[in-house]
């Protein structure tokens, strides 16, 4: 028993000294990048189908908040995601601001051609760590998913477009349960080797804790040599606010500087059978970063305004804690 506690103490002190080390790293670069995912990851999981005009208005509002990266839509088959069937019209209709990256999710070469036609700034590809989730989500094995996006990444390189990667279920899977961090780290590493400049680590069912996030980031950085600047955190909430924000704070302490979030907290994961409540709200992320004196250049009240706008149209509540603070 004593030996057991001794081991825990040694483990804790290693983790603590590493956190101090990462804090030093993170203090060197205080600009935090927010990747706004509401128009794509958010809307794709909302039942009410919106008009293209409303989506365009929403993205235009987001463009006025100070956000520098907006994932505007996806070019997946309309059969898969009817909500985003008008990706082309939306990309063409928005008022694009200088200095903002407007990206789109692309699953295959058909989608890539559409993305190229409407001059997206970047594309994103997606994969998963869990074999079962991958099968249920994109109907193929993990190995086949890599085969699918290999030509997309190659084509993007030729077109001088940067590629962002998404990996689902990095901590837990709705079908397979807890996922070993080494398994996640190897998929993240592989996506980077293939040509993604950054990989978004998706906690699809919101099962992560600050400790499991620290362990995963540590594994990626220490054992796989993945630079902290190449990882983004994508947290889902299970209970409406606290969990995802705590996980983000842990990731920031480790030196992560890119955070995915969704204005109004819209979206979530339809495959998680309602366990995950939704994407972490951008309002709450900005509010937390402001409290930590970490600069994003984003006006939280303008984000709240955009969040209230989209939630009203979707006929849902803005689940951000910041919204309830302002009420
Ligand atoms: Zn998400």
C-alpha cells in the first residue's frame, strides 16, 4: 500500500514539474488561437435546417467579432449531412474579411473540388482513433479512412492549401469505452506526417478530465515528439459548461495554444447517444481566457450576440454560462 502511494507521489511530482515546464513554454506565446466551429461542427448536428441566408448572416456576424479562424461549412455528401448541403452557396455568399481564414471540411476528392471552386482558405480532413466509431461515422476502417484522405492531402499540397486534421474519440469512444493515449498519439502523429499542419484532438463524448488530457498531451509531446503548436483541443461538454472549460484550462497549462469552440455551444455528437451535451461555447472560452489574461483579440459580447442570433433561429437556448451571467 505504502509503495502504491509512493508511486503516486512520484508520478504527481513528475506531472507537476512538467506542468511548470509547459507553463514556461506557454508564457512565451500568449496569443491563443480560437477555431470557430459552429457553422460546420455546430450546425451539422442541429435538427432544424437553416436557410443559406441565415447561415451567411451568422458567419458574417462571427467575422465581426475578432475571430481569425472560422470553419464555414463542409463538402460532404448532402445525404450524410443535409444541413450543410448548401456549402457552396454559403462559402460564396459570405462577406470574407482580410485576415480571417475560412475553412471547410472535405471528405474526398469530390468535396475537395467543390472547396477549391469556392476558394476556401484551408481544408480539414477527419479521422478517428476508435475502429468502431470510424465504421459507424464514416463507414470505413481507420486504415481505409487514411487511404481516402491521402489523395485529398496531396491535391491540397499542389493547390497550396493548408490541411487541418480532426481526430475523434481521442479519450473515449461511445462504443469502445476508454481509449489508450498511446493509440491516440499514434493516429495524431500519422496525420501530421501525412501533411496536416495541425491536428484537432476531439473529445467526442466529453469523457476527458484534466488529468486524462494532461496524460494525452504529455504522451504526444514526450513520447511521440509532437510539437505543442501542432495540437488543438476540441472539447465537448457532458453537463453544460464546467467540464470542458476545466479540460481546456489544463491543456493551456500544458502549453496548448489552439482551442476549438462553437458559438452558442451549438452542436455536439449525434453518435454519442445524448451523453455529450455539446461543443464548448466560444463565449465561455473567451470569457475564461480573458480571466486568465490570455489574449485572443475576440470581443466576447459580439460572440454572445452572434450566439443568441443563431440559437434564436434554431429555437434552442444559448447554453453558454456567459449567456446566463449576462441575463
Ligand atoms: Zn465538436
